C-alpha cells in the first residue's frame, strides 16, 4: 500500500492478489471493516493525544486525555492520517472497479498508540488476476497519487500553522524527525521558519509522506513494483527490484551507524521475508503503455523523490 497466488504487503498501505471472487460483501465482512476502522480511529486518536503530551509530566492521564487541547490534537492527527490512508486505498479500489476487477473495501490496521503513529496502515484485497499492463499500472499508481493529493495540502496546512521553535540542544537520547524534500521546498516557497514545533496535522502529513515513499519503492508487489513491472516488463522489474533491495540494505547499515535508526532493517526484513522481490505475470505481458501513462510514471518518480526520507529519524 498491491492465476496469482502470491500475496503482497505494503508497509503502511497494502493489497493482495488472490484467486477468489465474490459478488456481494457479506454482513460479517462489513462489520469487520467497520470495527477495524473504528479501532484504528481510536488508536490514532490516542497517538495524536500522546503526541500533544510528549515531554509533559502527567499525573492524571484520564484527565489529560479529556482536556480540550489534547482532544483536538488527537482528532486532528487521526482525521488527517486516516484521510490520507483512505484516499490511498480508495485510489486502488476505484481503479479496480473501473477495470471490473474484484476488490475488497479497505481494511485498516490499528496499532498500539504508545509506540508511535497508532496504525500499521491499511490495505485492500484484489481477488482476481490483473489482466493487462495498463490495468496493472493504473491500479498501482492510483493509490500513491490519491494519497499524495491529500498529504500535500495537509503538509501545507501543518507547516503554515506551525509555531517557530528554538534549536534543540544535541543531548543524548534526543529523537529528531527529519523532513522530506517536499517539506523543505514548501518552507522555502512560503518563507516559513526552518525550526518549528510540530503540530498533529504536520505529523500526520509526515507519516503520509513516509507511507507514500515506502509504497513507491519498485519492489515485489508494492505500488512501485506494479508501476515498474508495467513500465519495464518482467525482466526490467526483476533487475530493478534486486538493485533497489541491495541499496536498501546498504542504506540500513548507514542509517544505523550515522543516525542510530534501525527502521530500515525492519523494512528490508519485511520485504525479504514476507513480500519478496518477484512480481507475478499479468494476462497481457506485451501490451504497450501509452505516452500519458509514461508521463504519469515520471510524476510518480517525482512524488517519490519529494516524499522519500533516507533517514526519517535521527537518535542522538
């Protein structure tokens, strides 16, 4: 977040290709979607509330979580992040509907709010093989572009209303969230201060950018893998996936040695053990892509460059 018998998983937004078909959504499945969404709303709300409480000494957590300022922070973060994730998954879903491909509604995955962002993302299930390279391209690219279209204005709002902050002293144990290129560009375009106090909308946009860039990596059945397979074919995708995977391993060691951040090891492990580098064939391997889709492929590359963070977090 992505006859096929393989499963795809994305870091924050994933979808699977399964050989099954159903004409109507069972009530039990609809209830599951609703429960997962409401659970993810609750965990992201708490994550946003804990974000507002970070660094504060709290004696009564219950009273703190009902304070209007804390509630508004939790709601702002949850609404912004879930809107970004929902836009991403609906992009995939609507593209599937356009091509008559059976796909599920989005499944949201809650996560313990005390460990960070409050969600492991969302995914849809594609329940039949994708029949052509054009359909594969459109389904793959629709999610990241839709999610980015929501994350971009969220980033502008978050940066615009952020308060200036003094420089952070380089003491041991300080965690710094590094900005993607898009945030730096927006700060220069709108002449905004570089050192700012993060707000919940800003933080949600940051998470959205991270999710978008991870999904656009041309690996396996990630969104970027679908796009690369549609543009370059099976052979081109295979070599690109291998090259990017080994670059990610090198980046993981460098990020840990210089920034004390081990997140890339986790992501590389998930790719290698769960997702894999291979992509299943599509029905029409030889269908060419038109110029418009090739331009969209370049746009996807630009989106990746603007949102990718080689070192998302630095631990002093």
